[in-house]
């Protein structure tokens, strides 16, 4: 496995500026095909609220990763959300910032274990 390959299941959270809202946890399933990133994200934006689903599309270059998240239903945001982060040396953590056009931005952190990424890769290889 490429040390920087991001294929796998990631758990993470994002926070809002100035603590305006509580942090939101999410699960992202990413496929990294030679640096092109695609995947899905699901999260529960508010306590007791519905599960929200989004797509993610982006790229990785060296230790830098960027992707755009777009909610399937257009809720809670109709505008795309841009994520930019840095991958750690083991490719098990991504830390960075998100932003929505205008003044909204905050931090995010994503983590994964090696085992799920290798399992997803084996599944992909078996299909191809």
C-alpha cells in the first residue's frame, strides 16, 4: 500500500468558529485512486436530528489533501464546503481547516486505522 494512500474508513469531527455550535462527528469513506479522492460522508449535524449524507471529491499531493463536500439534500448547506489539510507520516490522520464561501470556517480532524484501509484495498483489488 502506498504510504500516502487515503483509501479507507475515517472517523473525525469538525468544529465551528468561536465555539458557536458544538463540534460535529462524522464518518468518511474515501477512495484514493492515484491521488484523486472520492467518497461519502455521513454525520448527525444536531443531537437527535436526521443522519446527513454528502459526497466528497478532491485530490492529494504529497502530504496535502483537499476535497469538496456537498450534501445530497442541500441541507444543512446548499453551498459546497471546502476542506484542506495535511496528512501525517503514517497516513492515519488528516488535520486542517474547512470553509464555506463567506466568513464561515473552522477546524477538522480525521483518523483511521491501517486495518480498515487494507481491507478496503483488498476488496477493490478483488473486484478489478
